[in-house]
C-alpha cells in the first residue's frame, strides 16, 4: 500500500558519502529511500541492523559494471529513509510489508535478492510468498530459523541489549551498535574507523533516530517463543527443499552467525552453492566488498537467473 504521510515516520535524513543519491517512494505511510544504479536484470540488496545502503557501496559498482541493475533500499528508520518513532512499528511483519509494497511499486517482476543480517528474514519472507518472481538468492551472515546463534545467548553484549534500561542507554544514547559494535565486527578495524564508521554513526545522529538499533535485538527470540519465533519457524519450513538457485557467501571470521549457519542454508536449499568464504566478520562487505561483488556476478552469469 502506498500513500503520503503516516504515523510511523519522522523526518527524512540525507547524508553524502555513500551510494549515488536515489529517490524516495512512499509505502505503508513511510518514505523509503531507494537507490537504483545500472541497467539490466534487477538485483535487490537488503541490509540489516544498524546499517543502510551504505553497506553495499563497494559491491554495487561491480554488479553495475557487469551489466546488472542494482536496487538498494534503506529500510525504514535507516540511512536516508524516514526514521521510525514508535517501538511497536519495529517488527518483522512491518518490514516484510514495506519490502512487498516497494517491489510492487517499482514494478519489479523478476528479481535476485541479496540478503544480509535482518535483510535475510525480511527478504526471504517475501521470496517464499512470491516464488515465481524470484530469479535467485544470495545469503550472507543471516538466518531463517527460530533457534539463535551462540553469540545471542551470551549475557554480554547481546542479552544486555534486551534489558529495559541498558539497551536504550548503550544503543540509543551512545550509538554503541553503529559505532563500537560495527567496529568490532569487521576485520580491518583501522580502515573501517578511518573510512566508514563516521558515516554509519552520522546516519543515526540522535537517540530518537536510533530506536531500531535497540528494538531489532529485542525481536530475536532468545527463548524460541513469540511472534518472531513463529514467523521464523514458518519461514524455515517454507524454505526447506526449495530448488531456487542460491549462493551462500560467508565471512571466515564471522563470530555473530557461525559457519554452521552457512552450511544450514546449503542443507535447506538443495540448489544452493557454497559456502564461499571471504575475509570478514559479521559486516563482511566492509572487508571484502569487491570480492563479494565478483562472487555475485559469477553466480548471476553462470545461468542461475535467466
């Protein structure tokens, strides 16, 4: 559903220094920023928390130069999209609905989805309900099941983010996830600190703008129950045995989603290739962006998507 205005959003943000400026589309009462670069078959690249389209800045040029059309949205509340101001609007269902409306509004009949972090559950939820429109999937450092990774069972740092006061204090007031958290989740930390960290933190300039960074962690079903857990159980069941062309790319040093998660995708999806291992922790695009781009191009050109 599209339309102007809406209670989900605050003012839009604009920050130079990432991908070329795109345009805003209004879906479900919120203005999403979407960058479209290149021509040819559509590749939609989805980020997660606490990133934005900025995450794909070193991947997109490789795709475009090889003749593909890259479509890179900023999820609601991130990047150049309008900020989300109500905790109840940070839900998996809301973000799936936004993606569905955006793809329809852009008139995308056939797409390849590239999914990272929360972009996985969001993108895959759209994919399994629109199978005829899916040319292929590329999955990296993400998940699609209700059981959690060991990282998310630790008291520090992850369970503390679910605490009523600590999460909003560290992630909201101090922007800890877009700053220190991302810094610890790349391999070349010095380069990240010099080149990119200020851009990510700059896209979340106030405690109010950082709502999603501490609300998204609370969606992770640590006890395997609740609305998100039920959705993820459904998603895993829908994915199981689907013969969709897929590529799994993973960071060798990833300590958020372990290697076993990469292998699990190749078991769920019989036609999946990989895992292809690259240098990288959770935000592997920061360490191996061009290499990831080349792996995706190789997958696309190998006859996976038509």
